[in-house]
C-alpha cells in the first residue's frame, strides 16, 4: 500500500510537471504524456502501477517527486500545481454528480481513443472540454502560469487542460490508496526512499 501511495503521488507530480512544461515551453516528454493520458481511461485497474501502464510510465513523476522532497531541488511552480490538484480532488469528492459526469464523459471519449489514439488533437480537445465543463467550475480554480505565447495558443491550452484532468485522476488514486496531506508531511523521507527504489526497479524492468 505504501508503494501504491508513492506511485499515485508520482502521478500527480508527473501531470503537474507536464502542465508546467507545456505552459512554459510548449513541449514536454511525450512518453510521459501518453502514460498520463492513458491513466484517465484506466478507471478500474488492479494496481496503482497498472493505471500508468507500469512503473516506466510514471518514471518522470517519480524523478520529480524525489527532487521535490529534497527542498533544495523543488520547483515551486510544480509544487503549487500539485497542491492545487489535491485541493480540487477534495472538492470533487463531495460532488457525486460531477464524478458521474466525468465517468460518462471519459467512457464516451474512449471510443475516439480506440479509433484515433491518445494524443490525437480531437481526443485532447474532448478531454479539455470535459475538464472545462466540470472541474474548472469548482473553486478555487487551478491557475497555470507560463509563457503568454503558449497560453494564448488554443491547442496548447487544450493539452494543458487534458493534463490537469490526468492530474486529478492521479489525485483521486492517491486518496483511494490512503494518501493524505498529513501522511505526506509525516512520511516525507520514507516516500523519497520508496520512490528511489521504484525508480531503480523501473530501470531494471526496462532492461
């Protein structure tokens, strides 16, 4: 269960990192993007790792988590996004109607994923629209800062919203496996150690 919490938390950090990179530079690790997007559609998986297609799918998130738990290497913008995602997940937890709306929307978009692929512009547009019609209406809203040129690009904004949706998916998983803000504060060093071990295992798994 402790490893599951680290994997879920890494998922939140991965999505936040991808949002940050897209907002600043307009580009990011596409393998990580695919893993995070895929997690949105794995609603009923047997394990936390399976949500991301295995440990390799969450590698970026684990790397950023380890760096973030070391106060000397923390990226404040990513940390703020992680906190924002976790707060939004708490708001979502009290809205059964919105959870149903999200599930129905995801199941509908799955049909397009099957035909077009996860990273197709149409799929990301639908995911962004789902985010806008649901989670973006909760308060406080997540504020994304970055390069004005990137944030003015409609396609980039859709990618960012898709990643925010992936971040909420990971935050929901974090809560489902027993994660909490207090647990993170009290077990900071333990989580960093576990994340390093999972990173080493993901490297071995890749051969």
